[in-house]
């Protein structure tokens, strides 16, 4: 635990409090997440039977990256902290928080995909905070005061080449320059900015906004050379660069950049040229029922057709090239598709896995960046929850034999070479590219002998008022984001978001639930034997820290079933009573009728 501002807040690493969900009751009637609980005691106060016991101190903790918005941000921006600064009118401090993680806060304020907003807990009420709009509002008021706390390490004497001046390349260059390395960015085009320049319309991201932030990166010593195409990695090392980073964008995918496939040279992987030679010679080849072929060239499609015609039920091609790229003729692609071959084109970073010394399939996963360290080991930055498993009876490599090096390609499979951003797999958002650049900069620094630590404290401590967890919810609708109709490059009219007014920004920032703050929790328990399962605690929690478990539904359903049975029993008793009453009434009527008849006859 490291204290900041001594009185007000204690920062607690995420792993210290994220011990997972704890269940209460033998049948898991409830689930409680310590990582989400702020110890606000709303659930305790809402419980009508005092089934909840919550013991806490008044010490406030800040749990690093536990707020849902921060967890959802690929770059790890501490949204809760800079939003609190905005609510207090401290806009320069808010920018300093952003600058701790990204070199493009204003650009992100204009065009970020804002995955944070989808996870904002305020969605449970009136709607998410306007996190992107708030970022833009504060970044436009940047006065540069964050620079006074910016630390640039002494020169290390190491030189790094970055190919590509898009968000991934420039982010890598920025963080490496802060670590004291001499960084040169090579851009093949006449202008700087990569996809920020070429893929985003002017009405969404004005060029002067992008150029302003690129200028900041250049001001700390990054040298950007335009009209400078790099044809090979060897030429860079020959010029004295100690490491290189390929951030060549989506145009590099499947064309000039060749990704490694871990395990593709293992003994359990069949050689495609050998298998094809056996097929051409008429020798029997056991393909099995599920076949995976690595490679996207002519050999891969010929093997796929042979496997399909041999009786295989599933044939998959995993190629780095786009379907039917220059290495495979269109008729070969059409023939394979007609045979039912499934083509995975430029989609996943994948690696071969083995069982009992035999290739058993591949694991596909989306990644942001990768590279080789001093030991020649591959490291990569994966995207969570994107791994897919493809089992197979046989895995065939049609990538060429070991030692084959295609001419004119930017090979990555050597020490000190890293790749980041869209060049790695498929087009990603700017914020994801920035995250890739940050990870890559850390790995390159480690390769060059540094610690890889990029953390800096640019913002001052927060006030005691700001770091007080909230205990009650004030309903307030999101501030409307102003939109202006502008003329796009093609002559059509398009909607362009404008910057929030100051009052609207502060009002929206004040809606933050401060999910990253909590009181020091000593003990939390829920006595399910006393619980009446009214659900008030679940409704009271603003952070979904306590949720119904499997047993909750079982208990509620059992209670409802018992109530239904009791109701049915009571209804049955009433039915018998009414039946008896009807008989008595009928008997009484008959008796009266008999008496009347007897009097008439008399």
C-alpha cells in the first residue's frame, strides 16, 4: 500500500482486493464481489431484517483499474480520476491524468470508440457518462502544465527505428523517447499520422488537432522522416539501430509483414511440400476427418482441395494473406471453396498446440503487438476473451521450409524486432493502437536493458472532497452533446459532434459514481437464514457488488411454490366449505318447502 496525500486516499493494487466473488449460503443464494464493493453500506441500510453485517473504517482506498470504465479502456486510462478533476473545474489536472497513459488525449476526445461508456455503471440508471465528450472538453483546455512533472530519462545511447507514423508507431516512439532512447520514425507517405490522417474524415478529426499532438511528440525529441520507405529490417540494423518496430498499418497485413506462427516448425506438423508430393505421386495420404493448413498461397489451396476430395469432413486454411492474394490464383481459391474448404483470411494470430508429441490443432487469438526478446522468445500482447481453439487430426504447414525467407518482406522473426497495431491483425481503433504502442515501448525498453516501466505521476493528488465515495444517488440525465451539420468531402451533409459547454461538462462529470473508491472494508457477511429474500440489497447496490446467485432463484421459486401450494390448499378448504354451505342451504330450502307443502295439504 502506497499512500498519496497522506490524509485522503490510499492506493491499493487491484490484485490486493480482487479476490473474486464470494458466495453466501449453502446454496449460493447471493454472490458478493469485494472488487466492486465500495463499503457504502446502502445494502445494510436497505435490509429490513438486519441480515447484512458490514464493518468498515473511514479510511478511503483507491483500487487501481477496478472501475468498469477503466477496465474497458484498452489504454488503461483512469477515467474516474480525470472525471473528478473535471467536476471540480480542474481541467489541466484532468489532462495530466490522461497524459500519464496516452500521447493523444485530444485526438481520442474526438474519435475514440469509447468502450468505457458501454461499461459505465451509470447505464443502470439514466445512461452512461459522456466520457469521450468530457475527455475532449478537458483536452481542449490543456495549458501544458503537465510538462512540469514529465520526466525524460537521460540518453541511453540506444537507437530505435519505428516504421509507420500512425497511432501505434507514434505512441511507441513517444514512450521510448521518454525512456531516453533516440527514436526515428520512418513514414513512407508525405504526411504524418497514418490512419488518423487517411481513414478519418476531416469533420470527425480536424487535421490541425492531429498535427498539434504530433508536434508534442516531436517536441520531446522524436524524429519523424516522411517520404521514407523501408524495404527490409536488415537495412535498419545496418544503419546502427539497436531495435526496430513495425507499425505499418493495415496495408502491411498479408503483404509486406510476415507474422510468426509458434509451433509451425514442430515435428508434429506435417510438411506441406512433402504431403503434396505424395498426393501428386498417387501415394495414399491419411488426412483424417479434420484438417488444418497453415498458409495462404497456392500450395495451401492445392492441399486443401486434395484433403477435401480424400473425404475429410472439415478442411480449414489459415492464411496471413487476404483470400486470393498474389500467392494464390483465383481459380485455386474458387476450386477450394467449391469443395467446402473454410478459409480464415488475415483474421487471427495463431499458434500450433500438440498432444502426445502430435500436432492436435491451433489456437487462434487476436493480439495488439508482439516481438522477440534477447533470448529469442516471442512475447505478445493478447486481447482478452478472443482465444479460439480449432482441433484437427492433422496440421499441415504450407509456409515454406525452415530457412526460407521471402524476398522483399519485412520479417519479424528475429531478436529485437517488434510489431504493433493494425499490421499485426486486422484494423483496430486508435485507442487500441495506442495501447499496442505502449506495450511495445515497454518490451523494446526491456530488450535494450531497461526496466520497461512507463508509469509517471503527472497529476497532483486529489482533494479530500473528490475522494469521498458517494453514498446516495442523485438522478440526473446526461448532458446533451451539441451536434452540427457540416459538409463532408463528397459534398454530402454529415453530423459533427461539437465540444461540450463548461456547465454541461461539469454537470455530467458530477454524475460519476466513483466506482474506483471504497472505504476500508473489515468484514462483510450476509445471514441467509435471517434473509427474507426481498431483493432490496440487490436493488440498493449501485455497483452490482451483490447479485442473486443460483440458490436465490431456487429459494424464491420454492417460496412461491409453497405460497402457491398454501393458496391452493386454502382454496380447496374454501371450496369444501362452500360446497357444505350449499348443501346446508339446499337442505334448508327443501325442509321449508316440505313444511309449506304439509300445511297446504292440511
